[in-house]
């Protein structure tokens, strides 16, 4: 299932509920190299922005139980090879068609949906993630601040010298000052970009090491770089020395030469991808395409002549998004004919029924999907919502139990908080309904709403109780965020 998180937000497939993650810092991207043209003022702002954490532009984070499970299994050996704990490393999918992946502080690798749909196989995705883990293990997000500060120091020195030259007077003082300022800006820009290119090259080398240690072939990584190189040629990116100076990544041909020299030396060069993992990837790639791509495009890429599971998956989502529930259900039934107890097929069936106004019919498949996945939080949240939407009050206790279990496993689950708040509201429990609304608003970075709802909850809950303390935490946090925003406007 795919809803989304806005700014970055969470969306389990097809549910448009949004949450926002905490402020993110400096981004270390994998994307295709691009030419940078920074003015001295913009460079100064970039250097200053690197010294404090800033939110990334508003984007959606797509969440889907099956996709997260596939990526978790594919990445686990690489995370271990990088010396990191798999329990602490997350993979998040950003709803963005650009071919890109990045880390932004912490231990989350962000992968654009466009990268997954562009990848031919899971091995190519593993190659990209190995590179990003190189940034993460190398602490590049933090260390980039060092390079930014050095570049800022160069520009600041030029600014002071330029001011001094202008103050000296004389007919040529203005031109001299402008020349000094321009030279310092170019030097600072070059210093910053060179530092970024160095980190990218280091991450490439680390990625080679991690793939080898995890006994995963680098063929996919090399294939994907060649795909990027082809796209660059198609979009007329320059590979000249001058262009290299103005890029924040090494030139793709240079990276390909390095990887062509490095990967074949690995004992894992001829290692084969687990066929079961590859089949699982093709399924989630197709369902992602069905969710994010225009339905007409999906039908071209997965025509009805294709009768495999990935094609049925893609068309089911495309038909559902296009508001053809009967056609979507035909595709789901075709999937279930091949695997009657596949939890993710059952989840999709329940979701389509629920969103088509058939909540009572959605309960059975969602109950089975929840049981088969041992109460996977995203699936359980949809099951809980189906129980609520039946309108049968006798279902509320079960729904509340299911949703509580979901947030115990995954607190960043807006659908579960929303469902619990709805139940408490219908039961007349205003303080707990307000607490759930505060949790949801806090995730969405709606701090005004979070403050209001947390205040209602705090006043109504027993003093000193765990829920009261949680309401107080949200209240204080929301007040602090609102104060920061107010300060930023002055």
C-alpha cells in the first residue's frame, strides 16, 4: 500500500495522509551531475546554511509495507558491511521522478521513486545504496560543514580586501574592489565544489568496498552509471575539464573508469542476485510505477498482453487511481488466483474495497493480511480504518487494539493516529482524541494544531499519567517550533 508523507510526508499507497520528518541537514546526493552557477551571495548563503540543519523542500515520502521489506532485505548485507546497525538504518522513498538518492544527516537513505522505476534490477539499486552508505559511514554530511566554512572564509577574506580597496580611493579603486570580490567568489566556489567532488569519489570507493564485503556484484552499479552517462549525453551535459570544475560530482565517465577498474577485482564480481529477491523487486517496482506514473504510461509499459504478477500489480494501481474499481479488482483477483494467501495482494484488495466505499467487504482480506504479516503497522492501520468505517461500534475495541499495536511498532504512522483519534472521538473521550490529533499534527509539522490539541489533551488527562506527560512533551515542542518560526520572520 502506498500512502505519502508531505514535506517530506508519509503516504501509504493511495492514501493521501501527510506527515513531515524532522529538519534535515546537508544533502549528499547520488543524482546525475549538474552544473552549478553560484553567485558569491548564493555561495555565502549555502555556506551559512550548511552550519545549521534546514528542512528539505516539501516532498512526499511514500510508504509501503512490501516495498520497505524488499529494500530492507536487499540492503541489510551492505549496512553490515558498512559497519552500521541494520536496526538503525532506514530506507525512505521520496515521491520524485528525478533519478536521485541522498543522505541528509542521521541514518536514513532517501531514494527517489524515479530512481527505482528507472532501475532494471535490484542489483542496480544496491549499487546506489552502497554509494550512499559510503557518505553515511564517512560522516560526509557533518564533514561538508568543514569545507563550507573554509570556502566561506575565503569569500569573507575577499570581501574584506574588496572593501579595503574601495576605501583606499583612487580612480581605479572601484574596479579593483570588484576584481577582488569576483576572484574571491570564484575561489570559494571552486573550493566548495572540489570538496564535494572529493567526497563523492570517496563514497564511490566506499561503495566498492561495501559491495565486495557483502559479496554483492558491482555489475549493477556499473550498469546504472552507464545509464546515467547515456542520460547525460541525451541532455547534452558537458564532459569537458571546464565543466568538471563547475560540477559537484566527478564527471560520470571518470567514475565509470574508476569502477571498471575496481569492480572486476572483487571476488563478488560474478555473484548472482537471489532470484527470489529479484522477483520481489520487480513486483514492488511495478506497483510503484502503477502508483506514481500516469495511468496511460503504465498501460504502455505493462500492457494487458503481459500477464505476470508485476504487470497485474501495476495495472491494478493504475486502474484504481483512474477511478475504475471494477477493472482494478479484476487485476487483483488475477493476482490472488496465483497466490491466494499473499498478504500484499490481500492488502491491495482490502484497500480498493475500502476506498470504493465497501468497508465491510474490506475487513476480511485486511484481517488476513494483518495476521499473515504479524501485525505489520502499515497494513494494520488500514485494517483498523476498515473496522472504523463499517460504522459498527462493536468493532471499535478491536480497531483500537490493532491501532495501538501499530503505533507501538511505528509511531510515524499517521493513518493509525488518525484512526485512534476517530474512535476516541466517537466514544466521547475528548482528551485521548485530542492527544491522537496532536500526535498526527506533530508528524505533519502543523505546530499550531499540535499546540492546540496537546493543550486540550494535557488539561483533560490525569496529571502525571504517561499520556499527560506525552501531551506536555508535544505542547512544549510545538511552542518551541512556533517561537522559532516567529523569530525567523523578524
